[in-house]
C-alpha cells in the first residue's frame, strides 16, 4: 500500500468516473453561456471522459491538514523552516477549506479573514485603484504579493481557482523577499499534482447575475507522476452597483514527475483572461461627516444640505473597460540529498497585459479652484449639478523572469542544532506603459448618463519602459540552544540596477535614466518554549524600499529630486519589532496567538510647503493583535483575529489623516471571525463577522469631502448539505443585514467604494 502526504482533504478516488461525462457536459454548457473558448472546453470534455476503467493501487492520504484543514502547520516557503507555532512573527494562513466554505473567488475576498487588512484605499485624486489593493498595518502591501514565493507585480484581480492557500506574514519581510512593504507579505500557494486521483467541480449561481464554474482534476499517471488541471469561468455583476461587470476565465495545467522520489519536478502553466467593466466609484456628497466650504456662500449652504448620492449610480461611460491577460510558466525542481538536506530551483516567466479606461472624477465648488475640475450648476438646484469626468488610463505590459535556488539543511555543532536556509535569486522585471490622451463628457451627479462614449481617444502616443535586474543572496539560521531556547536570524543583500527610457510630458523631451544600488535587510528573533504547547518570542527586523517604492515605479521615474519618484532619493527604511506568544490548545487542535508590534519608517518622502519633496517624514504603526485558527472540537472550526492599530506620522503636509498625526486608511480597531459547525457528516452551518473602525482620509487642500468614514459591522452565513456521496449543495449569504457602509475612500475623499449589499450564492459541488 502506498502512502502520501497530501495537500488536499478529499479521500482517495478511483480512476473511473461514472458521472464524469455528464458533469463535463454541464460545465461545457455553463462555459458556453459565460463565453469560454470552445476549443478549450472541447479538449477538457474529451480529457475527462475516459473510455475504460483503470484499476490503481489504493492510496491513503495522511497529514495534519487532512484532519484539521483550518490549521495548517507549516508555511510553503523553504525560507521559513520552523512550524507556524514556532515562527517568530504573526502568521495567518487562509487555507483551502476556508476559501471553499466562504466561496472566496478573489484574493481580496480571502484577505477579509485577516483583521486590519483590506482594500481601504480607492486611489489618488485623479486615479482609481484596480486589482487587489491591499493595505495592512497602515501601509500599502499591494507590491508585496507573491505567488509561490515569486513577486507578482500585476495590478489585476487574482482569482482563487488555482490557489491552495493564502499565507500572510506580518512584520519585516525584506530578508525573505527583498524589497517589500514594511507591513509584511502575502504569498499565494498554487495547487500542485499529487498521487491522489480526484475530480472536483463546482457550479455556482447567485444574485447580481453571478454565474461561476470550476474544475479541479488530479490524475495519477504512474508510480511517481501525476497531472492536474484547474479550469475556471466567472461572470458576475457587483451587488448594489449598476453596470459594473466582471468576466474572466482561466486554465492551469500542471505535471509532476518523481513524486515520492529523491528528485521531483513540477511543470505548470497559468493563463487567465479578464474582460471587465470597472467601477470608478461614487461621489461622497451627502455622506456622514461630509463637509462643504466654498468662497461663495450659496455653494457652502447648498453643500451643507446636499442629499446623498445613490450608491448604485455608475459614473462611467460605454468606453470604460478593464481587460487583462496573464500568462505564467513555471518549472520547479526539488532534490533530496537526505531527509534533512534539500536543494530547490524554481524558474518562472510571466507576463501580464493590461488595458483599462476608468472614468474618474473630482469636484470643487470654488470658482477660483485650480486643484481640480469644478462642480457646476445652480447651487440651489442639486438636479443641475454636474462634474467633469477624467480618464484614468493604463495600457501596459509587465514581464518578470526569475530563477531562485534554495538549499535547506540541518546539522549540529557540538550540542547545538542548526537549521539553515540559504539561496540565490536572479530577477529581471520589465514594464512598458503606453501613453494615451482621453477626453470624457461631463456627468450629472444625481442622474448620471452612462450611455455615452469618450469624446476622443488619442491612442498610443508614446511609451515609457523600465527594466530592473536584481541579484540577491540570503542566509537564515535557526539555532536550538536547548530544548526550550531557540534563536533565529537571517540577512539578505540585493543589488539592483534600473534603467528607464521614457518621455517627459512637462519638458516634451525624452528621458534616459538609470539607478543602481544595494539593499541590505535582516531580522533576528528569539523564542522560549514555556511549555510543550506554548512559547513566547521576540523579533526585530529591518527592510528597505528603493526610490519609487517596492516596484521601482518603473514608468513614473523622474530625473530630479523634486518628485516622489526621483531617482536620486535614498531608500526608505523600515524597522519592525514584535513581542508575542503562541499556544496550541484543545489537544493542539487550535492555535491561538497574541502580539505587540511596532513598525517605524524613516526617510519617508514628504511634500514640503514650497512644493518640493524631502525625505524628512517618519511614520509609525504600533498596536496589539490576537488570532485563533483551527478546531475547538472535532466538529467546531474557527479562524479569526482582532487588531488594534495606533498609526501616526510626522508628515503634516500630505498623506496623513485630516492634517493631524494620524495615518490615513488605517482603522484603529478591526476584527474578523469565521466559524463553522459540522452538525453531522452531511450538514454543516457557519457564519462570520467583520468589524472595521473609523478611517480618515489623507490631508490635502480638498475641503469639500468627508473627514472620515463611519465604523461598520458586516455578517455573513453559510450552510452546506451533502445530498449524495458525490453531490453537495452550499448556500452563502453575504451582508445578511444589508449594512450600508464605505468599504474604501480615495486620498482626498472625493469618491468612495460602497460595501457590497446583501447577496447570495448557491453552489453545487461535485466530486469523484
């Protein structure tokens, strides 16, 4: 009998699928409705309808995650050599079981399980954020998103159809991944082939014209090889919003050779196509805390009594679109010299093409204002109020080619145990951005007309191209001094070289810029085991970001220091520390944690009163965090956390909250909780709650905007029933009390993203 340690929780399946042809036909019918490529569906239908039965040896799946899918025990990256309970940082893993129970289809959905992390920021004044714009512990973490430990620089919405789990490590991540956000990192682990035959499909339908289908098929090809195929098609509106639409499909085949052997090879490919009607959000006029001041008394009075804008209004045009294509090819090789010495090498090439036009807007009732478009109309007649639309345009190609080599090993020096993780990384990143000039018609604030086209679109005028080459080396060592005391530390050195070729719209002249330098990052931690099931720890780390931020702002570089993206600026440094404790309770079924943390950034780029930039700003976020994940009983599972964040900044001229010492987009209190109870082998019920405290906008000259957003609670629920051995039904209801809230707000507070209204999804899960 063969044994494996599986990343999946379903039992071993026979190779013969008696109902597979019908399932494939149903999926093809759904796919045709969603607009999937017919050849892909035909190939999938043929591949999943075997002509004859194949008898395979029985397989037993073992491992902690099978018995307790809410409580993963380790992280996927070889840079983290210790179990999660002994990792000296706050770690939250959103496992596959939680993703499935919540029907979380995007990374943004999955991140709702992480208290204090979310898409709180709706963009700069003239730009609207797209994709997974995640803020965590007060800082933008969007450029610290990784897939299997490799940086993902795309600004798209990431679908979960090929994702096994989402790993969130809070605190210093510079020594783990190089340049990164000071708040931590987000790593998505992809589904890999196993020696377990299985077929899982889902068909979902819901409110807001939601329809979705997925297939996850794993087939054992021999004693040590396997094939896995994941397919996805999705079409949905957005609950509570008019016109907005999301359509995407994806395919992810993968092969594995040498499973269970000393040398294992994984080869996988990902292709995702998206065609969306994007959301430019809603004016904040009439929201609680909305304030309006103007040099004219009539406008000041009118704005003070202005009615709230309908949160379902769409302010885009027929020209609005957000289309993207993502391709990624990965080869992973793993060789075990001994059980304690493993060499890994990963090579990935990926490319994301993105083309979008999103109608954006600002408004000012001050006739003399030069900071943005004016609010026009008769102050005493709100139905006449109009504002200028501005076009937020992106036409870009992002590429990344990387090779990572890692060696992990264990050895003793005297009576001291060492666990080493060391490696070298080679990375080339390229980005090309094509410039457009687009003119949009004005729009009525209370009765927007979206059945219009852009007045003009210049097409591609010129392009900006950036290329960054990085060579990095790192070394981590975890030392067991005694059975109770453990010390861990590591450092990383990155050498980067950036070249930028572009066109300056200010000088109407080409730009040819370059920048190179070194970034040294490190962290040091210590752990004391108070008991066999609990410990206390302390961690301190330093991370850095080069000029332009963690993505080098390749297509926004400037040759002068009078720019937030100036190539002559020094790296921004962040220092983080954390004092915490972790305990495995209830027979080690549940992991609970608590931590005090502080992150400080120096050399922060600060806008001065004279309009120049200087690196004099300092930002600090400190607070307290609690977490719990796992099972309270064999039937009762939970994942949740609470965070208190006190965020301050010395930057009183630009991006702080309301001009005081607070940091924008950072709720002081945040809570996330999801829990399910298995009533019997067939019936499971569950629910969740999320709380986000007050959020304040950034300070700038905008006086006609809300000062802050109100706190809110949102509650969700689910129930699932296994109808037969192979078919189960699941119902999810989101925002069951239909709470009206502000999910995110832009820098100046001109526009906001309404939270999703009450919605429901019914899913049929089919497995063999």
